[in-house]
C-alpha cells in the first residue's frame, strides 16, 4: 500500500504544499457560496422612520365668483346696498331693488317675461342679468348698460333665448358691476319666477281686455310678473294718472316689495 507520509518526507516542501492543495477540498470556493457567519449573527437594526413636521397651509382668499350664468350663484356679496364708490352720492332710500314678489308666488304666464329692477344713482357703467334653472344651469345672460341712473331697468328675455318651461322654477339676478377688475365688489339682487298655464277662458279674457283690465285680471289670477309689467307700461305712458300710481304702490306692497321712490326712477 502506498505510504503518503513517506512521500511527503521525500518531496520538497513546495511540491508537498502543491500536492496538499490539490488533495485538500476547495474550502475557499465553498465558503464563498455560503452566507457569512457575521451576517447570520449580527442583529438587523432598521433605519429610524423620519419624523415630518406638519405643514401649516396659508389661508387663501375666497375664490372669485363664477362666470354667470354657469353655476349656482351670481358673483359678489348678497348686498343690495350701493357700490363703495357711490356712498357719498346715494340717498338713504336709494337701494338696489328687484321687483320680485316675496309675499306671494312669482308667477308668469309668458314664455319670455319681463323683469324689473330699480337701480339707484351709481357711477357703475354696467350691470349683468342672468337667469338659471332649478339646477343652477345658465339659461340666459346679458350685460346691461347703466347710462341714466337712478333708473328702473326692464329686461325682457329675447326670442333667441329658450322659453320658460311650465311648472319649472327659475332664479334670476341682476348684479351691478361696481369694479370690473374685482367681481367680489358686485352689488346684486335676486328673484324667483315660475311659468304657469292659464286656462283658455281666462287667457281669452286677458287678450281682449284693455291694459287696465289686464292688470286686474292678472292680479285675480295671481300672475304677479305679468301684472307689474303691464302696469309699468301704463305708468310710462300716463305718468300723471293718480289711479295708476296708486295701483302701482298697492301691487308692490301686495308682493312684499320695498317701495320705490317714483321721483328718482327714470324711464326708458
């Protein structure tokens, strides 16, 4: 049998080392394939979670008013007082006033009714009228020039605008544009209107009646907007008729509308 010890005693050291490496297992390469003992025994310490300080958001200014009539509300504050720059020229009784009833329903029988708004003395150049349906969707919008205030503005829906639907409520508004660069300064008033269908007999009576009789028939049918529109036409054509002026004041009072200074309101 071959004696390995005898062989190692007879060969040079360098050869013995080479032979020993060849015979011994390749422990170096094997150790490289095994996980490090240090990695297995060293406990894992997670990184600390960073602490974030809460950020205090700055208070922002209120958003500008939406473009009329695209949303549920007209621009500016709900303030029927005068524009800031007009405080020195306005009288105590001069207030922006919508001729829209509050003490009774705001009915009309017209497809495209007329709306009346008293505008006091102002340096504003324009006002914006808008009409929205019950969902807040815009139906009609127009800009009205303010050329001779104080004045009683008359806005009639034009033929190109859609007719009011029977039984559907609408909201209308008129905003005096005090500052075109900041619509939050607008002064505006609003009203409600709803179209109703008159029966054929009453409608025929109204069509055949005189303007004075029409006012009485509209009042009897509780169609307030139509009555005030016809009475406004009578006032402009017969300014000195005391009976018409009395009926005018009584109709405003019945609708819960503030009295208007007839001496201030101009005519168009």
